[in-house]
C-alpha cells in the first residue's frame, strides 16, 4: 500500500534534479563565454553611429506664433474691434503683425532679448527682424516678440509662405511653420484698403 506514494515522490525528485542540472549547465555556458574577470558589457555601437546621451538635449527652441491685424489704415470706429485680433487674410494697405513667443525647452520659460540673438520672419522675398517688448505699451499684459508689415499695393495676391526662425545666444535654434491648410495660411486678398493720412 505504501509503494504508490513512494513512486510519486521518486518522480518528483527526479524532475527537480533534472531542473537543477539544466540551470547549472546554463550558468556554466554563460560563464565560459566571458574572459576570466571580465564583467558583462553592452554591445558596442556600430562604427560611425553616435552614442546616445543620457542628458536631455533640448537643442530645438519652441516657438508659438500668430498674426493679428495692426492699426495702420483702420478708422477710429474699426480700431477698437479689430486691432490685435487674430487674422490671416489681409487686404493691400492692411497691417500684418506677427506676435511670437520663444520658449526654452529645458525650462519651459519664455526667452527674452538677453537670451536670443535673433527672431526673424522669413518670406520668399524679404526678411523681418522681430523686437522684444511689452504689449500693449500702456498697461502691458505681457512681453513677446513682434514686427509689423503693411502689405503694399501691387503685392501679389494669394498665400504667403513664410517661416519664423529663432536663434539663442548659446547656439540653439528653432523654426516655426504654418499649418498647411490654405484657408488658415497668411493670404493677401485682392482688396485694397484706402490709406488714412496721419
């Protein structure tokens, strides 16, 4: 009556012994694959490939930008409801104003004129330098980069492709591009706004 339990324990014992032997063999093979005293190392990178850095790079500046309608050639009645309103479609003789904020990707802080060497709007035919300052000038609500451009009469109608580029004093750069949606891109309309003499 006692032989059956003894037989089952014998099978279990042989199975455990087999697992121990397999584990010991695997450990021996790993040990033999390395030189005595050598510690395991990661696979070397392929020749010519840069080794990734553990430090955050943060080399590309973050740019937030839009265009608004400026005060040039607006009537006194129009100005309160139109100046500094986001705008992307401008008539000739209307005032395009670019508003830009540049952020340090490592800190999230906005970058002023002590940190940036330049901020520029680049069109296919001309380049504008932006300037840092308070807005509005009286009772400012914030500080950012701006430049304005009155669309001259005779300037070609249609979409204006442009980029905004920022360069920091430490060599980092950033580029902003428009969303490629025609209805939202900066566009010159065929209309001509009358010039209002100052």
